[in-house]
């Protein structure tokens, strides 16, 4: 049965998620956004109201299309009593034994391999790779073509930048920003921003 889906947010990221909803054969009802006026046309649908309007559509399913991890968490915790939609692009490769939490988006050509666990409200972006036995916590964002080798753990709200790579058997704690193109070869145990090859903390 087709699902009726409302997307929270109305920016570029929301367009990508809305496209996945449609490609999955589900119904895009519209968008909720705090910066656009209700009734405004957006991506061949309409702005239905602001984020506080979700209660008017409580029978629908919702997905939060906001790239900022902390804001996505804040909105998810505010939206009590709703069903969250999990968006998986038809070209994504999901292996056996994988678990994916509610509200997560897995974009085109992403790969999630055997027995990996992905938490709630994550963004697994275009062509990113999560290898076997990874543990991805809630509200994580993997940018396009980021690659995590086997048995990697990533803490809540961590953002792995575009093209970054993480060595196997490596842990990254919560609230870390891994810069674009960075290569993580040792576990990261202190929150902050890390860049370079190999990764080093920005002071």
C-alpha cells in the first residue's frame, strides 16, 4: 500500500528526499517549513505550513529533510506521536542483516553491507559506503561518497564529510565533524573538527 509522506524542510536536501519518496511509489503530500509561506509551490508540491503544523497531518508519515544533525534531532524529539518514514532510494544496495532506524534516508547508489546497523534520522548520502558490521548511531550524516570500512562505530550527530574515508576497526565518538576528503586511521575519542590525511583535530 502506498504511503502518504510529508517532508519537513524545503531546501535542496528536501528535493532529494522528495524524489526518493516518489521513486519509491509513495505519495508526496507536501512540505512543512518555517521559512516559506504556506501555499507556496515547491518541487511540484506545496508548502503546507510550518513545522508546528505537523499535528494537522498526524495520520501521515514524516521525514525530516534537514542536513544539520542537531536541528534534525531537535525536530524529531518535538514531533510526538507521529510515524516517521524511512526513505531508501531504489538504487541503494542493502545487504542481509542490515537494520535501518526510522526517519533515515538512504540515497542513490549508497551501499550498506552485511550486519551493519544504522540508527534513527540518519542521512546516508549519495554513493556513500557503510561496510559490514558498522554501528552508525542516531542523527549521523554521511556525505556523498564517504566510505567507512568494516567494523566502524560512529557516535550520535557526527558528520562525515564528502569523500572522507574511515579505516576498519575504528571508532568515532559523538559530535565530531570529519572534513571533506579526510582520512581517519585512528579512533577519535574527543568531539571537534578533524581534517587532513591522516585526520588531525583543528584547534
